[in-house]
C-alpha cells in the first residue's frame, strides 16, 4: 500500500510540474477532469473534455450520396 501511495504522489507531482508548461489539458471525461483538479493539477479553464467513441453517423446523407 505504501508503494502505491508513493507512486501516486510521484505521478501527481510530475503532473503539477508539467502543468506549468501546458496550455491545454485534454481528458476523456468530466470525472477524470474533476479528479485531476481535486489533486491540484490545473484549473477548470485549462481542461478540454473529449468523450471516447465515434459520433453517430447520419445515414440519411449516406444514402443520398450513394444514389
């Protein structure tokens, strides 16, 4: 357990240092953003949330293109 806590501490420390040199932080969900902010990594304005997955394709436009 101590090793995990030390590892977490080191990663958070590295993230905080790199945050100084970063213009934008991209995360894959609000929960991740909130967790990072609660650990003191960046501010809410620095984050962009991009959700995983592919947007639903408009199949009607595909049909009209084929014809």
